[in-house]
C-alpha cells in the first residue's frame, strides 16, 4: 500500500487515500473470486473469508473511511464543497450502503458456520454488490471528489490533513496494523487472484 507522490514530489492526503484505494480494489477482486466459489458450491475456507471481512472492516472502513469521514470531508466542506446535494453526501451514503453489505456478509458467515449451506449464496450476492458499489465509489472519489478537493484545499489545509492522517494511523488504528492488513491482503491475493 505504497503512498503516491504528488507533482511536487510530496505525498498529499488525497494521494495517500488513492494508494489505499489500490489495496481496496485488490481486495474487491478477492471478494469476487470468493463469490464465484460460493456460487459454484466449491469448497471455501471460512477463515479466509473472515480475513477478507477483517480487512474490509479494519482497513477499508475503520482506517480509510475514517480518514475521509472525520477529516477530509469536513475540510472539503469548509473549502466550499457541499455535503447535502453534493458529492460528499453521495460518498457518505455509499459508505453506509457498503457497511450494510459487509454486515450481511458477516451474518452469512455466521449462518455458514451453523451449517446453513444457502448462506454462501447470500454471502456471494452481498460481496458482489459491495465490490460493484466500491469500484464505482472509488472511481468517483479518485476522478471527481479528490481533484475538486486538491483545487480548493490550501497547502496548509493539506499539510494539516496529512498530519491528522498520521495521527489516525498511530492512535486509532495502532502501530503495526497497516502492516498486518498488508499481510492479509498479500495472503488472500496470492490465494485468490493468481
């Protein structure tokens, strides 16, 4: 989950988020491949499925979406990009929709562990819906919202955001957690995307 440099050779807040998007997009491929296995009624290692969900909840939501919702989006609002009726409101609604799919995936895993064979299809349906939603969501952020933000946020506002992102990584996510999520991603990528 390498951080990209901006045109001045520095890593800015939106570049950090875009690098995180690359990791999330890789996990979306894993989800789609797991969904195919469930749909074909092939054997699926539920521990691997749980790791994929852990990555989504820990990295994509708790780390990445927290940086957007708690830090970037409020800064963008201050810079004049509206929440209601604007792109920020859409992104927030999509975050909530994604969380609903993830809750449904967790519930499907619990049902699978209790022996409900039909739960695999429910898991697959929600995983595919989540992957589709997030793919479109990431495209909109990378190509519409973040460029708008880069135009409107001052260098000072971007510097403060970057410092706050680092604080989130240290204090909220915790030391070593980013590396932990990278290891999960690498393991599942090797198993389901090669």
